[in-house]
C-alpha cells in the first residue's frame, strides 16, 4: 500500500533529485499544481499566468517512511522563508507549498511548521488542499539524471 504527497519548493528538478533517493520513496514525478489552467505547459507556468507552482508528487510506502519525515525532509532541502522564489528562481511558480490530501496530512504539516517556528524559523510555506496535479513534460522528469547536473538551490541541511 502506498500514499502520495505533493510539495512545491522552487525548481522541481532539485526536489525530485533529492526526494527520489529517500528509502521508502517508491516513485516521483515533477509537474504543476495549485493553479487554474488545465494541462499547463512549462512555458505557460513560467509565464506566471496559470497560478501553478512547479511541484513534485511523491509516492511512498508509509511502512518504510512516514509522511512526517517527508515533510521534515522537504523543509531541510529548501528555504521555506522565501516567498515566490527559491534562490535565484523568482516568481509565484517557485513558491513554497505543501498540498495535503487529507486532514491527517494537514495536521502533520502544521505540527512540523510549528516546530520550525518554535526554533525561530520564518515559514512562508503555503498549506493547501491538493487539487489536480499535471505531470510535466518528459524532458523535465529526472532532469539531473539525464543531464548529469546537480541542484543549484536545493541543499540538504539538518533541521530536525
């Protein structure tokens, strides 16, 4: 039995590159969510006119990794204090957001955010009920595996 999680935190290439390596993560795909345009293209999302964020859908085995650990990891690999940007990437499509599927996921995300705030962190991450997730074009999937590159704005930093 698997579950899904959706996160947005800057360029989706870096998120996927790091999430796919976690034990218990069964599959990942990058795409677009949080907006109003059906089946948007990368060019449309980058224009800032669709309302979508670049995001990652994570399929995971909760017997091997908890949703809580995924949320913690998400906060450890991006800067949740930045609004509508991540490092050099600027625009609402690069916002920090957690798209939850049910009230249990929402509660876990709120608890993890409360821990960060309690440690003095500024958290601009949006918490939004999950809507449609549109898979990005194939050339974006596992981009760094294809190109041999490495993330430029996603670096793991222990916070929990």
